[in-house]
C-alpha cells in the first residue's frame, strides 16, 4: 500500500528557513515509475519513491528546481488509496 499524503519540507541554502507543503497522491506516475503527488493548487508536483526520495517536477516556466526537499509521510485520513479503483 502506498502512502497517500506527504509533507514536503523545502529548506533554503542556509538550512534555517523551511516551507512545508502538504501533497496528495494522484493517479499518475513519474518517469521513475513512482506516484506523483500534488498540492491542492497543482503548482507543487513531486514524484516520491517508496524510499522517500523526492523529485520536484516543474509546473510552470519560471520555477527554479528545488534542491533541498524532504518528504515526511502523513497518517492516513480514511485509509482510501486515491490510486485504487472505486467500487
């Protein structure tokens, strides 16, 4: 079973400033074959491996790649996997 939600923690070059964004699993997979997660706006998109490796995917023309990003799994809300078929 895959994790359906993560917190992505973005750290600046000094390591002092952190931004945290919650992302949820989509039905899509990235080029590495791992699920793609997105925030509610669709601006933040990331492929997250089963080992917690994060690859942030650009969603616009003026984004700079994020270098220091960690993924923290969040507890399941209702146990429903959004990538599983509906009954």
